[in-house]
């Protein structure tokens, strides 16, 4: 399940950032490694929300700097949604 989430998130980040999926790892930092600005961060967040049918709280967005942090947050949101 987490591998699928990670793959989907990497695909979204790749599409928005212009980097190839192979260049993006769980440790990839959106801002340092991919030069994602605040507009692209919002685009990524909105795409993730649509893809997984979840809502990411605005206060959680600045806490997400790496792919792994995004995967962990989405996993938690999806788990909580099932309850």
C-alpha cells in the first residue's frame, strides 16, 4: 500500500516539478533538491488531495519537506479516513 502511495506521489511531484520520477527518492527534499516554490507546493498538494480524495490541512503543508514526509502524512490521513 505505502509503495503505491509513494509511487503515485512521486508521479505527481514529477509532473509538477519537471523532474523525472527516477530522480525523486523518499529522501528528496522538495525545496532544496527540486526547487519547488510555494505555488508548485500548492499544485502538488491539490493534486495529491484529488488523487487520494483527502484533505491536507493548510498547517500541515509547511511541515512536508521530503517525499517520505508526504507519504507518511497521506498514509495517516488515509488510515484515519477508513475509521
